[in-house]
């Protein structure tokens, strides 16, 4: 049974690129366009991994990550933060909130797959 990955990002073209790359590598992919919808999707779908954008309107990625990690149904799902913000303090904030890894946009497809594989083991 393929591993299920939830992509939470407010940019449709990013969702499309990541989704097609992951599906081509045998993953089942579900998506959400904002943090609130992503949180609800995570509770409903129980993905094996979440790829979460940091910069989003309404509920940003750090707020979404904190909510995921403070909810029994979702607290054990590994989360890779996905953002254009690659400064050390941003990475540290994400790790403190519970992210297992950090991927900076624009992303390299081989590095995306490497981080996904690592997070799922």
C-alpha cells in the first residue's frame, strides 16, 4: 500500500509540481490550500507525512504545525516544512515547533525525494 503524503501550500503550481513528482514515485498524495484546511485534511486522511508551506494567509505553517503537534490524532505525523524562507532562525523555529526536516524553495526533486524517504523511515 503506497504511503500517503499531504501537501499543504497556498500556491497551486507548487502543489502541482510536488504532487506530480511524488505520484511518479509511487506515493498517494492529498492536498490542501491553507493551514486550516490542511489541519482538517490531516485529521481526516491520517497521512504518513505532511509537507507544509510556512508562508500562507490566515494560519501560517508554524501555527499549523503547532496545532498538528498539539492534537492527538496528528501529533505523530512527521512534517517537512517547505518554504522560500531558509534563514537559520526560520529553520530553528520550525524545528522547535516539531518539524522533522526543512526544504527550501525552489526545491530540487532529488532532494525532495531524499527528505521524504528519510522522514518516512
